[in-house]
C-alpha cells in the first residue's frame, strides 16, 4: 500500500498528473468538467488500495483482540493514553460548537464559489471546492495571496522567521528533501532520525501560500524534536504527545493566513496588509471550522471501520461526509474512493490528534498572549523578531520531551487543562 501511495500517479485523459497539479486545478479552474476529471483522478489511488486497507484493518483487529482489546481503534486510543469516552464526548461538544458557524461559513463559500462557476449554491458538488477532501478553506476574494510568494524561496523565508524568534531550523533544512521530482513521495512529513539532533523534513515545496503553511507546519514538528532535551532517557526524548507536536506545527502554520505576518516579514506593504487582513482572517476562521468538521468524519469513520470492516464502507464514508461536511456523494465516484486518504492506511487512528492539536494550538496562543506579549491580544505579527517566543517554546514546550503525562504537560505549558475554550474563543463566533 505504501508503495502505491508513493508511486501511483493520478491520470486525466490518459495523461499522468501530480497532486500539486490537481490542487492547482481545484483552486483555479472554472471548467466544471475539468475540475470533476481531476477530482475523480485524485481518488484513483484509493481504488487501488481500498481492498488492502480493509484486509489490514482485519489483521489489526486480530492483533488487538489477542491483546484483550475490543478492536484496533480501542487499542490505539489506549496506547495513546486517550480515554475513548472522553474523546467521543469532546467530539460531540465540538460538533455542537461548530455546527452552526460551519453551516454559515459553508453557505458563504457555496455562494462565492458557485457564482465563479456559474451555478447555484445548492448545485455545488465535492469537485467544486478548492480541496479534494474539503479540508481546507478557499480564498473567497479576488486577491492573490500566492503572488507575494511567487519569487520567494519558501524554505529560506520560513527558516528566517524561526531564526527571528531564536529557533534554529537550518540544521533541519540542510538534511531535508524539499522539492518535487518524478517518482517522489508526493506529500510532506518530518521525522527524527536518532533523537540526537538528526531531524529531517520531506516536502514538495512550491512558492505559494499553501506550501508556506506546510513549511511552517513541518518545521514546527522539526524544531520541537530538535530542541527536546538530549540528556533525557531515549524513550522520553520525544514530544509530550502526538497532538502536542501537532499543536506546535499547526500554531506556526496558521501564520500563513495572517496579512500582518506577511507585512512584518516584508512580503507586502502596509496598504496591502490592511486590504487583505479581513479576507485572510475570514479564510483562517473558515479553515479551522472546515478542518474541525473534516476531523469529525475521520474519527467516526475509523471507529466504524474497525468496528465492522465488512460493512458498506462507501455508504459509511459518504454518510459522514454529508452529515459533518454538508457534501453530497457524487453519482460517478468510484467505490473505495475513501481510501485515497493516506492516513487510513499508513497512520491509523491518528487523525483526531490534529484536532486535539488545534485545540492546544489555541491554548498556546492564549498562553503567549499572557506570558510573552504582556497581556495583549494574540497577534501573529508580534511573534516575528521576538526572541521571548522562542524561549517560551524551548523551555516550556520542547525541553520536557515526554517526561510528563500529557495532561500535566498541557497544564504546565498553558496554565489550563485541554479544552475547546480557547479554540472557541478565537474561531467560533
């Protein structure tokens, strides 16, 4: 399966294409036939691996039950020190908090994108959105947020930002594989090779806003691993929890949606920042709401997958997509399209940690506001050039590694237990 994800390339009209090319079409094309062809092409790898994902789910269940667990889903949560009842209750609370704000945000997205495509809002289909899973927010303005980055070396610029806050990401970039080439793994990740400083990222960087976000995100993972205290025992020389490193990565990734951050980094002038600010703020808020709903789909699908791998998984998937994302199942979507999401095969029962990371990211922003910014409201641009930001992360977040239970770590780093309060205060309005 991993070989398929590494090497299977989507094909449109008999011609091979790339993930980046598909994303470009979905972001820019107004030809619905072209959009649909590329959207369906993005599902081809899912069709290729779906049967194997089901077979692997059964093997994972078999192994989990031999160890006394109900199924693999329950085992993974236990191994991650996450109580299933607590997690599902949290997801229900997030559903209640985000359902109406998401509905309103999606209604605006449907109106704007529908007008661009010449269709009514209620005629929108999954291929009409700017992301193949509808896990990212589109740009609803005519402003080109990619334009200021078109001539930038994104990796160099991101490293410059991290240096400005007293964090050195250059050793990570020096060992990393950053750009697209034929046959290369088309996604992005960061890995700690030896827990002694050899940290590397794999990306396929293009000079645009999406890859600015991804580069900030992956190097967020990287600097976390790089600055864990190296005198800790080997098995404690890692992140406090999976979602803790996701929180750091997501918090820094959010900077890519700030016009003030663009200005402070010298990419746009003050007038442009003033003009772009409201639209970029709206895009970030929509992004967080959209992603929260997408995480509802992923957690609940995986719970269902491991509860009964023999059920109609296509019906389960599209039922959840409709319930939580408000999208209709396309008539011509192939069976097994759900398996195109690589995490289901390679990183099982993990995706909910991204949303937990989003909650913790908001708590870290609130903590920075109090502990570093002198009680002023959190502002992304205020981070640039502020060495106290780097000191906060190195001392309060990175250094402890896994030496504390995650509940204690969260409280020590942010002053509060993990909850949706800070997330809701910023994004649920």
